[in-house]
């Protein structure tokens, strides 16, 4: 049984979507906490490097898994709910708009990481004798880069704080009442095809 807020369900694919919400929430929170810890201990290159690693992990997850998650909602769940009521149609439209904002904010993090990677040689040179040699996949970001990452993460944090709650309360709960077992089976099959890349 999946639990999020006050919603509990065993219905697939809603239970899987809610588990994915929990996973995304955990990654966003972990990345934000890592960056905040690095900012609080300026000059600690280990913390800074771990913060960058955590943000990169979140970025990789979003570039792959979040894209699939959104596709499952937009291609399987949302079409199944359209047409029941004007209110549900309006909520679906709002969720699609929020997904567009998710994509925009994820792109901000990707750009911030790309800028950090692009300047890593300059950062290493500026910290010659101070910073440890770092692996090829990244660098320990400086205070300015950490501030930029934290800003991007804080902008992204509304996903678990608001969007997921809206989605679960305003769509998942009505879905449990409006859709029958056959509809959930079709949705689960469609979601499986999306995950397999055959949809």
C-alpha cells in the first residue's frame, strides 16, 4: 500500500506513481540538504563535492525517470480522467501546465550543472594549492556555484511541496471513485509500455 498525505491506495498505477512521488521528494530534499550543509561550512571541499554529486544524481533521475513519470501521468492517467466532469478536466489542464513548469525547472538545474562542469578547469586553477584534485565527473563547487544550485533546488522544491499534493488530492482521489478495474488495468498496461519504451 502506498501512502502520501492522506491518500492510501493499492490501485495500480496510482500506487506506483505515489511511490515515485516519494522517491523524487527524497532526492530533492537530499540534494537541498547537501547544498545547504556545504554553504554552511564554506571551504569544506568534501561537503561541496558531495553537494554537487547529490545534485547530479537528482539531475540524472529527472532526465530519465521523471520524464517517464510525467509521460505515465500525461499519456495514461490524464486521458483516462478526461471527460468525467468540467472540474476534473480543469485540474488535468492545470497539472499539464505544472508539468511544463517542472520541465523548465529541471532545465535550470541542468544548465547550472553544465555551467559548473564548463568552468571546472578555471575553478581548479583559481584554487590551486587549496582544493583537492577532483574526479573527472565534477568539481567541488565554490560558494557562488553552491548558492546558484540552492536557488535552483529551492525553485524545484515546489514539486513535492505543492504539485504532488495537488495531483494526488485533486486527481488520484477522484480516479479511485471514477475509474473501474478495467480502466486501471489499461492504465497500468500503458504505463508498463511507457517504461519499456514501447508506448
